[in-house]
């Protein structure tokens, strides 16, 4: 379990979304469900990856995002 107080609002939103979906989602689904731009989601995922919270796995033309 991670300390959510270290996350920004949007990072928390993405983290909670992943928790609701058994810990993994396609990046394109995160974009649809949060209604944030592709660039914004990409930057949020960069930060979460940097903090060691998620892993990104390439799946064809998109990424699958997995909670660690």
C-alpha cells in the first residue's frame, strides 16, 4: 500500500482507477475514463513510474499500465 499523501490529485485519480480495475488498465482506457489529454496522462504515468508505483508494458500500439 502506498502513501497517497505523496501523490498529486491527478496521480491519485489514476492510482484509484487502477485499483478499481484489478491493478491494470490500458493507457488509452485511462485517457478515456479520466478525460485528461494524452500528454497529461503520459506525464502523470511518468511521475508514477518514477515513484515506483506502476510499470508500463508495451502492447502493440498502446501501453498496459500495471500497479506494482
